[in-house]
């Protein structure tokens, strides 16, 4: 006679279990609480040590092992990266002088004073976005702040890493794209961005800019991967001239910025020989005047934005670039504050 199987009981659990959702659901079920709100996956056997480890093993961008984990995943920092073939062209685009007028020296001095008193990351981020970075009057092009990129499946480059979470991300609004391209969204849920080519990492004054560099390396690798996937789809669908797609695959088009309010470092990212490379394009002061750092950041924003629209066109989206706001002087040239020694004020700044 085959003995009947009996239901598991509390006495069958040989060792204390960790307080997890799955184990709590098990405990409730053993005590007759079969609440229909419990997920099916949370019932059944106790959560094992390995199951718990799976939820804990992801390395975050602020943990001490982050840099080593990115390196093991093939994401290289600036020192180990190889230059792309079009590096000189990229450097020319991003470092050229802008035709727009600089803000007045008085306005610039105010920025320097404010940023010197900003000892947290949020304040630095607010100042740079309002005084340094360019804001577009474009209903198709949007900005996302401090939101995880959670639509990229686990690949070799993001194995054991938590989802990248850029402090600032620029890209096309997913809702502006045709429904057939919504699978290029980088975020779950509403208000997602797609076809992104520029991300920024902020740090507080005297913060860990080195850490921001490697966070930017991970951001850049993620955006390069997403771009390559989109180009592969365009090539498979033969939506545009194959020569245009081939040319785009050889371009360096993803950029990041790491800044603490005093210095801006702009990087270019590309994939080569199974690794993701990060190259320093320019490192400029945000405290000097004229402000070259401001120009480099805005050049990079403009160039990345153009690449988002070009990629959308290759995928068959008929989007028109909206006109952006003219870069206005914060004070008219003739009304700039003029006082003795104003041009030499920078040498007295306590940095």
C-alpha cells in the first residue's frame, strides 16, 4: 500500500527562515491563510539561500565593487579604452566655439558663488541644469531625472549589476514614436524615453568625480547597446538605404557628462571587439570665463539630440525636429556690470 502524501507543516522546516515575502507567504499558507492576493510564485517551497542571494547580488553604482564589476563585464574606463576611428571628428564637433553669446560676467560670478555653497548633489544638479545646460522647446525630446533604465535584458555587460540610473537622461519621448517602435523604450510604464544618446552624472562640490566617471561608463554602455539593437532592427527591416545604416553603425553617437559643478568631463562611448569603451573628449572648467565648459556641454547636447532624430528616421519614424529656444543672454551686453578688476576676479576665487 502506497502511503498517502501529507501536507507540509511548520514542523517540517528544519532551520529558521529569513523574513522574505516568499517565506512569509509560505508561513501564511501553512497556517491556513490562502489569501488570493498572494502571488502564485510566493507559495510553495521555502525560499532558498540561493534565491535570497539572487536578490542581493546585484552591484549598485555606489558600492565599492562597482568599478571592478563593470570592468569584468567588459566596460572599460578612459585609461583602458581605445579611441574610435572618428574621435577627431567627434572632438571637433563637441569643442568648437558657439555662436551664441556667453552669459554676463556678473551672472557667471553668481553661478560660481552659488555652486561653491552647494554641498549636496541635488543643488549642484539644479544649478547646472538651470544655468549651464541647454533646455529645448521640443515636444518630441524630453529629459528624465534619476530613473532606472529597466528595459534592458541582462547581457554580458550588465551581468550582476543593478539597473543603470543616470542622474539625467535626454532622449525622444516614447509616445512621440510610432507604436511599432515603443519596444525601444528604456523604461517600464508611462513617460518613458527612447533612442537616447546623452546622460549626465552629477556629484556635489568636492564629491567623488572618479565614481561619476564609472557610473557614466555604465550609462554609456547601456545606451550604446540600445542604439546597436535599434540599428540592427533598422537593417533587418531595410527601412532606409543600407548605406545610411552602415554609416550610422560606424559612428560614435553616445555621450555622457560627469560634473561636480566646478569641472565638466564629457565622454564618448562605443563598442569595439567585445568591449565598451569610454573616451574623454574634453575636460573644461565651469568656473572660468568665458565658460568653455558650458559650451562643450551644450555642443554635446545638440549633437546627441541630432543623433536621436537620425536614428528615429532610420527606424522609419517621421519626426520633425522642433525649434528650440534661442539662447538668450541673461543680461544684455551693454548692461553688464563693469567694475575695476572684474576680469581678474577668478584668481581670487577660493578653489
